[in-house]
């Protein structure tokens, strides 16, 4: 039984006009993280690693690592039975402007049939970018934050013991060049594309820094002409400017979890709503009937049935007036006695009737 959570974003007139910093709604294009990935081995596990007989890649990786360290195990390959080693995938995000020698966090996830990585140590693992170049090298003790205990007839697991993190576990070996200080033109990318918001950002930049240095190119992009200005100083000032973001009226419904999210600009035309269903409840309460003492009767079970019919006739047809606000809509539905399980169906029906003046997105 899903519980329906109605997240009604009730924005008062004063709050609706709230000014938001540009740095919170837009990013400088080209200034972003880069994903890194690598393959490595975790050692030092307490018998919870991969089974080498079934995890062929772990066996081959272990043999290759030992050979690089001068240990030849090719002749004894079939005798490798350790369960203290696990093959893992290592991932990390390389932030923008990260210099060589800096440290970043890494995430480690088991690939084979290892059951627990707690207490393991990741061996030297090169982390590659999308271009195949090595940008960082990871190594260190792994922390999963999970608890796992197993007995003969029961087991308890809290968290995910086959995945963990290493804080500051990778050293950056190569930085991604980006010379912002030499840029003559930069572009701001809106996180939520909207033409009105883009135009307001351009107007705020022109007012704050003077001239006509900013223009909205499309709903997602604002182009900045920085010729004759210090780009770093200009971006720092632009980030602190405040604008009022705009967005389309939208209702988002996630049926799997029963979640409804409605924006502040949602409006409803005149519509009548009636909701209810017929409920029949049958209750069986059998009773035992016994004969009188020294009587000739028998003990029998007497059935007793109670039938209740609820047609919910107390619920009336309600009318929502024209162009009601989100606050009025929620109050109107609550006044009708609508339960949370029925809100999704009612909103979909209002949209089908053409009375919901907003986009309806069902996930």
C-alpha cells in the first residue's frame, strides 16, 4: 500500500518574487567535473573475497600483479585458493581546476562474488578518463560503513558491504587545462532552461556590470562578452547578482511511490469534482451454541454475519472556480474529503477534462 505524499509548493506572493543568486541557477560552461574509472584489486579481506575458481578475472589479475612484483605463480596457478582478494571497479570525479598533486575521493565496488569488502586495502589503481589517459592513481584502506554477520542458520546485513569509499584516496597526476583568465567570451548554462529566466539574467548582468556584455542566446544559454574585462573578477561579480527565476506550470506524478509535486503557477479552470466509491464490508462472527446441562442437544457453531454498505453519499459534487491558485486547489480537494490515494486519479482526470492549465508529467 503506497502512501501518497502531496508536496504542494505554496509560495506566498512575497516568496514567489524571491531573488536567487545567479551562481545557484547557472553554471559557467566548460567548468565541470570529469568522470574517472579504473580496475583494481582489494586485498586483506577476512575470507570474504572472490572465489578464484569462479572469478577468472580475479585470478588473472592476481597472477599478473604478482609477476610485476617478481613472484612467478604460473606453474602453481591451479593451487591459488585464497579468498582474501577481490576484483573491484574504482570510480571518481575529477573537479574542475584540480591541480596535479591534489587528492580526491574514490568509490570502490566489487565485481565478482565477494561478500564483504570491509577491512580491505585497495592496491595501486590507475584512474582513466574518457580519452584513455591516466589522470589519477588510487590506493588506500577501504571503508564500507556496513555491518555484516553470518551464522549457520541466520545472517544480518546492514548497509552494502560490497561497496565503499576511500576519503582522499587518489592523487591527481594530470590536470585538465582550462584557462578562464584568458577567455574573451564565456557562456552561462541554466540548470533549468527557461527563456524568461535567461533574459532576466542577461538584464541583471548588464545592469550590474554596465554596458551590453550579456545576451540570452537560447533558453539554456547566456553569452558573456568579456573583452576588456578581467574574466575571473567579472564572473565573481556576476555570480552574486540576484534574479527571479521563472518556470512553466507543471505537475509531476510518480505513480510508483505515489508522489505528487505541483509548481506554484499551476492553475485550474472551472471544474466540478465528485469522488467516491461503493464499499461493501462483510464481517463473520460465528458463535458457539451449547445445550442445557443434562440435555439431549449437541454443541454447534451458529454463523452470524454482519453486512455493511458504504456508498459514501456524504461526499458531494464540488466546484472549483475559474483560475484558482495552487493553494485553493489543495484546499478544495481537502474539503471534498478526498483521500491521498485518490489525488493522483483526480489530477489526471482534471487534465483529461482540459481544466488543468499546466503540464502533467507522469513517471
